C-alpha cells in the first residue's frame, strides 16, 4: 500500500467551555422604614421620634457551584430559604409627668426578602421614645379672700381709715361727741384710756389695756348716754324692765303687756327668755333688740331701728367683737287667773244715821282698795278708832277725847260721814268678821 503523502489534519481542540457568568449579587435587604411617630400626649410635649430599626446584617452570598454541562452556559443557583421576618420593634410607652401620654407604637419594620441565601438578622430593637416631660397645667388658685381690715395698734381700721369700734360708736350714739372721743381714745391710745378712766375700770377689774378695752369703752360710754342696758344674766324680769325703761329708744315702748302675765309664771322665766319676749313686743313697734356683749355674764341690750341692724353687726364683727340680734319669741302663757276667795260678808246697802248712837256703840268698816279695816267705838266724851289690815285681826287704836258730850257727838258724826265719802264699806259685826276671814284665805 502506498503511503499517502497527505498529512492528516490534527484534531481540532474542543473550544474551552465558556465560563459561567458570575452569580448575580443578591440585592441587599431593604431598609426597615422608621417607626411612626407616637401621637403627642394631650397637653404634653410631643414624644421624640423613635430611631429607625437597625439594618439586618446580611451575610456574604455563597459561591454558586458550577454545574457541568449546564445548558446554554447558565448555572443554577442553589435554592434559597425564605427570609426570616424580623420581629416588630416594640416601643416603650413614653412617660409624661404629670399627664399620662399614650404609649407610642412604632410600626413594625418589614425587611424585604433577599434572593440570596437567608440572612439571619437580629431583631431590631427600637430605643424607647423618650418624651420630654410635659409641663403641668398651673393649678387653679382659689378665689382671693378679701384682705382683713388693717390694724392700727390694737384697733382694727376700716378702709375709711377710722377704727371700726369708733364707727360703731358713731352709729349707736349719733351726735354724741363725748362718746366718740372716749372710744377713739381707747382705740388709738389704750394706755392713756386706762389712766384716764382708772376708777371706772377698777370696778370691772381692769388695770391694763386688753383685747376687750375698745368694747368696754363703748359700753360704758353708751351707758352714760342711757343708750344701753347692762343686765345681769340672772336678773329677774322686773329688774330687766326697770333697766330697759331707762333707755333712749327711737320709738315708744309699751310695757303694759308685762302686767298681763301671771307673776308666778314670770318668775320662772330665765333672763334670756324674757329678753326674747321683750324683743317680740319691740318688733311690733318697729324696733330691733341687740346684745352687744356675748362674751361675758351680762347682756348689753340696745334698741335700734331695724335698718341699722346689718351695718352695726358687720362693724362690730370687723372690730373683733361678737354682737347678735335677740330673737323675737313671745311668751306663751296662760291668762292671769282671777283671784277666787271664799264668800265674805255683805256690806250694808245704806248707812244708818249715827247721831243718836248711845255710849259703847260699835261701827265696822272695810276699804276694798286699801285693804284696811276700821272700827269706831263711841263714848260719852270720846270715841276710839281701831285700824288694821283687812286680812288679819291686828289693829292699832287711836283715841279722840273732847271736853263736852256735844263736842264729841259732833266730831263723831263728821268722822262717820268722811268715811262714807272716802269709799269705805260698812258691815255689821257678824258680816265684818266673815269678810275678814274670807280675805285672810
């Protein structure tokens, strides 16, 4: 066989396999959106924004193994597990002092899924939103109280600049300059008042200025002016009436009602209760009864017009002394009972003639208003007059003597007629004795 001169073409080398394109880098996880702002608390400073959630730390993508004989030179990436969802970031409630702010809720940060191998990200912890301390609303202050009256020394001074106790003296003793000067001295110069009126104050046991000096000066000055009645708290009703009758009052006072009250019942009424009954009677006469001294064992009673009552009580209170109106409360008593007595003797309807009365003749008389009893006894030249109370047998005797029997008879008749004119009643001896016994019961 002939050798061919033709050289065999060398076998073509297989083209090198194309390198697989590098695996596409996975997109980094999207940033979590920042937490939503917490709604501002009412009347508090808005809460600070919560910092955005931290980015999950993504691991470097793993190398994709080349698969031999990959079609069209493409490599198959390994399957990636679904990305783990990051836990929602919890925002701590914002504390606001003093108002409580609603807790700021941060929206959960959702991480976008990575196409590469799962990147385990630590749960993003959002820092608690610190809210600035809310300014507390200013507390409402109570309405301002009226400022107390200014004091000048020991005397309280009104807005007019005059001590309140001096104003009281001006109202209660109108037109009395002496009363005004007296009270003003006690208010502005207490030591000078104590020296000047030492004798009066000694009766009250006062030797130095004290808190009640202004009131003492007012009461003593009104007493001198007969405008106040100082009544002991245990005084009897008749003593109260006696003191009140001496007062100078704006109107007339009728005291006739006192005599219509049973004396026994009136004696059981307390002084305070009787003053209430007096106030009820004065109320009809358009007068108000005030007690200016409620802190001692006496009543300082004054009668004024009702229109002045409110002003006087206010001024006395401003001066630091308690005064009050005496409540009007009439006495509910039974009518004064008519005195019942046993049936007595009957007087003679007509007086007999006495000219011819023989010696040792007796005549018997009783005076109904004077409550007296008399007896006449005639003698030839004299007659005896025996007199005593109509409720007992005790008598005193008076003897009238004359020179002649005619003179005696004439004087006897004249005396007899005088008794008749004076309202005496004549009785027989028996009826006279019965009348005395009846009146004695």
